[in-house]
C-alpha cells in the first residue's frame, strides 16, 4: 500500500496557512528528528483540513491536501495527494495524483492517477495510467493516450500504440473464430 | 481513532457490502471479443460505459486497447429515482441525461442496464444511445431472459472484464430488482435502426446482443440497415 499513514500525517504541530501552503516552503525540522522522518517532512507538505485556498497553487514538491482548494493546482513533477478530508474544485496538473477525498475538475497526470476506495472524481482524467479502486466514485472520461508527452515519453507512447495494434490484430482472429 | 483504523474499517465495510470481489463467479462471454473487434478499426475509439466504474475495465480498454472511456453510471440515477419516488420522471431525465454530441461514440457498453428500467424509460434511453453512436459504431447489451424471482434481493451486476472471453459478475445492492425481461422482438424494435450483428443466448439466462449502426455512405446519411 502507498505510504498512506505518512501521507496524511501532519508535518508539523501547526496547521499550514494558505500563504505557506501556496508557496509550499519546507518546514524547518528539529535536529533531533530521525533522518527518515526528516526526509518525509522535507518532501511532503500538508494543507490542513481547516485551510481554504482560492486561486492558483504551484509547487515543486509533493503535496497532501486535506483542506479545500478552488482554482488550479500545478505540481508538474511531483505527487499530489488529496486526503480523505480534501475537497478540490480545480483543474489539477501533476506527475501523479492520488485521490482519497473529492475532486471536482479535470485531472491531468504525466504518470498516474490513483482513485482509492472512498475517493471521488467528477471530471475528465488524462494520464497514461489510471487505477480506480472498487469503492471509488468516478464520473467523466479517461484518456490514457499520451497527449503532449515529452520526447522521452513519446517512445513509450509509440510502443503502447504498437501493443494496441497487436492487441487489435489478435482480437480479429478470435472474433472470426466464433 | 487513528486514521489508519478509519481506513481499514471503511475497507472492511465496503468489502462486506459486495459479494466477495475476488470470489465472484466468472462467466464466458461471446460478444465481448466481437465488440472489441468492432472498435479496432478506429485509432483511439471513444467508449461509453453505462455501468459502474471498474478499475480493471478502465485499464483493459484504456491501456490495452487505447480507448478513451466515458463513464456514465446509470445505476446511480435509477437508484436515486427509485428512492425519491420519481420513477415517472425517469424517461424525461434519460432524454437529457447525456451531454455527449451526436455520432461521437464508437462503442457503448450497456451491460444489463435495460433489465432495470421499464419500457417507457427504455425507449428514450435507446434513442439517446442511438443518437450518440457513430455510424459503424457498436453497442453491447445484455438482457435477462428469466422472470425475476419474487422476494429476491435486488442486486446489480458489476461486469469486470477478465479477458476478451470472460467476465466476472460481482453483485452489489440495488434499489429495485430486475424488471420483466424484454422479448426479443421488443429488443429489436427498441434499438431500430441499429442492426443486430451477433446474438447469443447463454445458459446463464442471459441474452448477449451486439448491435451495429449502419456505416455512413459517402456524401449521404447512414445506409438503411439490411434485414
């Protein structure tokens, strides 16, 4: 299972303020903290459940949202986690998006979208990989083609196309056999 | 209570609400392979799924076949109308339910949704599906052939694609039981002008039907279906 406990654990005793969350500044860590804990605190920033953000949210580190966000979220090379209390009404762009809360808006991920049990997405998903758990809610469309993929990703996309063509070709004789 | 406890409790509650997901029976399907073959001529076919969202189906159709999948779970709409006592409004609701443009969908997975609605609701739903389907597009639908047993627990079936020839049937609670089965002639009339290209009556009292919309003729409307 993905680091669920770590993801939802507050990174500090203080709830994040909108300004701090929006800039996603690393939280200073005490020297006595264990190295692995410190790493988590440095890499994942929490937006607490009492926080409401309206506007654009950009960041260059992994982010967990337990509060409300309206507008646009962009974490191009990082993981965005919508916690069980998180409510998002926004266009989302990230490397990977994990949804345990509610998302109302389109989600674009360069790697993966993962809607967990109890998670809800109302909107269109564009991502090469999509995982939807049994108890998840989803309404919208899923596009797993790699539109706007970077040069390194295009090769993978073309191999996916080749696999698709192979799958289609293998479908034909089977159908004809009936 | 720890958050992890809350998660595990929610998972347990959910698992109990469904008939053991992994233990659910797997049934052979005859038309799914034909349905997939019908989509293969398109580069990125657009698929409309009227059942509940199933992660493995999304992976199967999205990753393996390169489809764009649109999920419009009608079971939730039916349940809501039943619970609110608004079943008489269901036909009008279904007429406006789908925002998709006409002739924009390459394939429709109806599953067994028509078993849960009356004829007066089935007609507008079929009209909308026909409207959305592209010329030469395919539509897969299942129809029960057995009379519903009185007193049986109302359940929907979540159809999980195991492979092209097999579907796992996972049952989950419904607000109403299956309605009276549609006779074959009614099914044909309901979906006119779509043409039935494949039809199988399975031992599981399920009629699997694959419909196809007539291809468009150059410079003209779709050709009339052949008998």
